[in-house]
């Protein structure tokens, strides 16, 4: 076996130094009050209800109907909640003072309702999304388009889920 020039005593000192550094890092980065600060920064809370999510994301702003402006496509019945295809296509303006800046996909009955947020610039050309989502149970899925002037447009579709794709929120 090759001699690495490290004796047992040097190794144990180095190990003790690493453990002390890790303990100090844990205390500063993962302090118990850091979770309380997370909610103030706009991060979701565990098992956040959809109303709390909407208030956290959009404050007191009201939603205008997006019918005719936003096309949300999902299956009426999702055989597997773990892989549900969804497309969002908006005919709203992508340029000018009031243009599409973000599109949110929200599931009313998931543990964390906000599933995705997509940001757009005028260079995007078109506000179109095709992806898949996970749904916990039969629910309404919303597509919310946020304009650069703060206007919100929303559409919703009901999806029946036969096999859950994720944990269910606590009942209550």
C-alpha cells in the first residue's frame, strides 16, 4: 500500500475541522427561522390552498375572462395523473405596452397548486406552451396570462383523474 504522507492524527484533525465547518454552515444556512422567512419572500407553504396561492402570486388583482383569448387544452379524463398533456395558446399581444409577460398553470387540488410559470419577451413571438403536468385528483386546471401592465386573464378546464399522479393534499 502506498504511503500518502498522512498519519492517523493528521487525518482526524482534518476530519474534525470539516465537521466543525459543516456544523457552522448548517447553523447559518438552515436556521429554524429561515422557513418563516421563506413565506415572506413569496415561496409557497406546504399544502398551500389554491386561494392562498392566487393571493400570494397576484395579490388583490381581479381576473378577466380569457375565453376567446387563451386556448387551454387538456383531456377531459386523464387515465394517469402522473402524465397529463396540456397546451396553452394565447392570441394576446406579444408586443407593445400591454403584452404577455407570463403564463401560469395552476391545479386547484394539488398540494402545491402552482405547477408552472413561463416567462415571455417580445422576442418570443407567440405565447404557446405544450408540456405535461401531474395531477393529484379530479380538479380544475387554470391557465392564467399576466400582461406587462398587470392585467390578468384566466381560463379553466375540469379534468377527471382516474389514477393519482402525486400526493393528495390533506383533507380538511
